[in-house]
């Protein structure tokens, strides 16, 4: 399987374009253009909406969450129009793939924003995320595993040269895992242990571990937030995040510290994005368990991912 799209083709497809990721936890906007076959980000925006709140077991998007999402999408649309964007892609991921009422939500998005919502498969999301990561780390090649940790699922991509060797999407989203495994505040050691055991079981059932540890790269909000927390950033800075390294020893110390704090005290930790304090522990457990599974001591952090992949691929259907 080749990586989706061809970044060099995008030059002819748009001067300035926008991509929107409608995820289980966060809605994100990226506006950019192509310059000398490279994607140049111009505008970034994001807001935590939590479309995946209380999603299970009914698999229904709540009316309140959908209305909040529509409000954010209207704002994103106005921003894109002001920037003179001519091409906009809006991709639905995570719980939107499973939602029983996705048709009603898609119709509301079309009616309120004139955006056509693309529901992309887990495999497609994995490939697009890899394309985005490779736009900032172009020489990774064989022996690399990229994981995209989201609110509703986690995608894994194993690369062989510039080709995708394996893609898998697993039900390891931080919103659902937080609700199912970490109900106490702060969570008990037993709850954290049960969550780790569950993650390991899912990984061993669905991924063939390579004979030697891969170069591991993490992307999406949880991983980048952990990088910001480790660095103690007062405000998020993509240039400080891209290419930074997280090691297991540091993350284990962070887990020990955060795991002892109630939610209200976690909210004040430097680098922690507002609205993410209640799910960051589950996300940290996922990251540490993925590192344990692949037997690596550190991972590389990428701020780029799905949004960049959507822009580099060009308009839907191209």
C-alpha cells in the first residue's frame, strides 16, 4: 500500500486550502498552501468539544455535543472564508465512524456550514497521518512505526521505505478509556493497572510485534500535550514540539505525579491544554503501554499528522 496522495500533485490543486479534523475529543483547523512542494501552515485553530462523551454503549452522538461541534465548525468556516480559502476538507474520525446518528450529524453540518463531511476509515486515517508526519520527518523509512492517539481510536502505521507496510486502527481512544477504566478521582493503582492490561491485550491481539524495536513516532493531541508538559511550556509551540523526544523514565515519573493529583489540581499543571485534564492520564497510560509493547525506551513527537495529510493529498476524490 502506498501513502495516500502525492504531495507534489497538490501544487496544481490549490493555492490556499483548509483541512478540518472532527475528532472524538477535539475539532482542529489547519489552513496552508504549497511552496516549493512543501506544505506551509498559515493558520491553526482548535477547540475541545468532546463529541465522544458518554458515547458508549449506545453509540450515539449527544444533541449537546453536536450543537457545540456545529458552533465550532461555523467559526472555522468563517475563518476559512476570511482567509480566502477555496478548498476545504472536513474529515470525521474516531466515534464518528461508529455513530448511529452520523447521517443526521452530517446533514446538519451540510445545512449549517455548507461543508461535506468525509467519514474516513481507520486505515485511511492511519495513512493520511503518516503522510503528514513524513512531511516534517521525510527520511524515516524502514523500521518506523507511527501511532496517532485520538479520542476515539488509535491508528498504527508501519513503514517500509516510503510505503505503508501495515495499518491498523484499534479501539484505544482516550475518551472512552477514561470513562471505562478511570472513574475515580484520582484513579487507584488498580484502575491504572487494569487499563494497562487491557491495552496490552488489544495490542497483542492485533499487532505483530517486530523482531527488533522500531523507531516509534507519536502524533495527535495527547502525545503533543505530554511533550508540552515535559517541557513545561507556558503556551503551545509547534516548533518546540516537532522532533522532541519522550522517554519512558520521564513519562513514568509524570504518571506517578499526575496519578496522585485530583482533577482540579491536574488542571493547573504547566503545558496541559485546558479541557484535557480528565483524559490525560488515560492517554499517558496508552503511550507508556505502547512503548512497553514495542520495547522502546523513547519516542519521537510529531505535531504534524492527519490535517497535514489531508492538505497534501488535495481535494477529496482527487
